[in-house]
């Protein structure tokens, strides 16, 4: 008798410019009680690094050749599925480099072989945004604009140390870029139950958005 076909595993791409808090947020997710069991693909350019104390019971795979936007073909996606097959991951998170152009990853996903694509359900791009330095990041790095425009959801950080006027300016800038209005915020004081709600939010199917110019 033929074995049943494995179901698709939800996957979220986590983008954001350098210092926006991607790894810190993933560390918060890894501290949550399971389920779901997380499988995390990271790259070696993280500024903070995944906390080694959180590795017990969690499967983390680091791509040795760095920035995932440079990975050729299907290597990254196959690595993610390895966490499903080898470790029983129920949800996959891919932390990209702050220098990534997410359009490259979306193109890779669209061209996956059918057998591989059937096992990965891309739930969208979650972009972390340092609300206090987003203007500077846009001026310094061209890939930041693509990260913001292509994101399905935006998670703002550093709001706990900013002034209301700075946060308002960040939202206005995001509006001007045509960035998603699906936005939330996270700080070090955000309770674990709210962090878990953010994970549920990130795993929702991508919201419908107007056609981009």
C-alpha cells in the first residue's frame, strides 16, 4: 500500500534590515511552550545569534554559506524540509540576512519542483522594522525598500524607546512606500501570550493587497 503524501508545512520568511530585531524575535518564539514545534533556518550574518541555551528540544539549521539570497536552486527549501522529516517541525521559520532581496526568494519558491512545492506552504513575508531607524536604513541600503514593499506583514520594534512622533513618522513613511497595513509591534516587555499571538498572526494566509505599481 502506498504511503500517504505528507501534508504541507507552513513556512514564514522573516526579513528586516540589520539591527531590526529578527533574531531577538525568533529567540522569543523559541521560548514559547509548544505546540507548535518550530524548525528554524538561520544564516551566519545574524548580529545577535540564536541563544545556545534555547537549543534544547529545538532544531536549528544554519546555512554554512551565509546569506540565503545567494543559495542556489532549492537548497534552502530542502534544508527546511529536513527539519520536518528529521525533527518533526510543525512550523518553519526562515530568518534571512538583513541584506536579502526577498524577491529572489519568492522567485525561487515559484520555481520549486512540484513535489517540493507541495510540501511547503509559504504563509508570507514578515518584515521586522526598527521604527526609530527605518529612514536611515532606506537611505543607506537599496534592498530595504524591497523588503518593506514585498512584506505581507510588518512587525515594528524599538517602539518602547521611541517618542510618539517618531513612531508616527515611521508609519507615515511606510504608508508612502505602499507597505502593508498589516502591522503590529513587539518590545522586550511584550508578554509571552502576546508573542504567541504574533506567531499565529504571522501564520495567517497572506492578506490580499492592491496591485503594486
